C-alpha cells in the first residue's frame, strides 16, 4: 500500500495543489482520509490557496513561484531547523493543472527549504505533462485555446 512507506516517519507534510479554477477545498476529502489513515500527530496538510480560481490563468511559472513561496513559508513557520531524529517528509499531490504548477515549483521549494525536508513522493493526478490536444476549426475554438498565429 502507498501509505505503508510512511508508517515510521515522525512527520509528513502533504502539499495538495488543485487544478484550473480550483480552490483549497478541492482536497478536503483527501486531507480527511490521509489524516484518518496516518493520524493527526503524523500528518500536516497544506491545501494550497495562493492560486485559487482565476489566479490559475496567470501561467504555470507564475503560479509555481506563488506555490513555492507558500510552501516555503509554511515549512519555515513550523520547522525551524533540520533534525536527524525526526525527519519531515514532503509529499506533493497535484491535480490536473496543479500537477504542472507543482512540478514548476518543486526546484524552488527544495532550494529554499530542502534542508528541513526529506522529499518523499511527487504525485500527479490527470496532469497533462506532455501537453493536451488542441481542437482545430472554427474561430471560437481557436480563441478558447488561446491559439496565436
């Protein structure tokens, strides 16, 4: 089982990143289940809120910078120094566009707070890592997909 790898970790931070036009509440059921499965003492969840709703339109790199800022502040607020006795594991879960935003943010997150964390898992759900097919044809479809010639 996926959760078995966490049974001996002292603390796990789950960073939960919603998709296009989403909000932090999109991952409330996931947070509830992972907390139930692993326990409140072991799990801390950050349901990202910096790119909610229309802010996802700002682009993957801009959203990635905001996510990296949010995660860095969250980690620094809770964990001031690294310790070998209690590793803090980092799990990032991104849904759809949230997976692309997470991937863009990851290098900056590790650069800023990597000494405080042990990267553990990077999961994306329905994320178009290789792009997506764009429909051809009428003008409205071209405008919908922001096609430029």
